[in-house]
C-alpha cells in the first residue's frame, strides 16, 4: 500500500530517548544527524521538554530543506522512510490514535491510501500505543533528571540519553 509519505512533511515528530537509541543502533545515522530540538511554543508533545542551553525544547526529528524528515527520501512522487522498522513509534501508530480506549482513525490525516482498521491492525496498534506510553514515561523520567541537573548542550543531551 503506497501512502505517499505526506505525513513526513506535515507533522513535527517528537522523539523519545528509546526512538533515538533504536534508530542509532540499527542504522548508519547518528543522533546528531536526525535529532533536532523544537521550541516548546512551536508544538505540543506528550514528551517532557528538555533544557538545552538555558531554553526549553522538545526533541524532534530534524527536517531537511524540503521541510521533510531527514530520514526519508523521495522516490518518484512518494516519500519513503529510510529507517522503516526502526522508525519512531509515533510514526508506526499514524494515522491511528486511541480514543476512549479504542483504536480509531485520526479525524484529520494526510494519507493518500485508505488504511484498514481490522482486528489484526487494531491489536498491533494497541500494542504499539502501550509501548509508546511506556517509552514516554521512561523518557520523561530521563528528561526530568537532565533538567534537574541544569541541562546543557544538544550533544551533551544526546550522549546523556544514549
């Protein structure tokens, strides 16, 4: 199913420490290449903000000059993920979300394809949502520890979470 990958241009994708580890350990990409820090007033996130050089940011996927995730490449008219299988959990869940305990399609999403929400997909997404929630809890604890130490620079934070 070709989705076109338009979500890679539409959304700022927040990262957890575990997302960064997964990508760094299983690909040739370094965290300095793909991780960025977006000011807290430019987005919302369930992840804890982190103190970098005295200001607060969310850790996010870096975007290239096209405004697209740097871990993607253009193939014809489609945008393809270069780290599929190790991509952030939020990307694995999209275009679904959880509402009142049920897995549902997001109200607004950018997919060109119609994603089927059969029982197998619901079970897979539900398990990924649970994993995401646990990883966010773990990341938030790490980020609070970092912030409690007074923060530091980008490279120092990336080393801290690895």
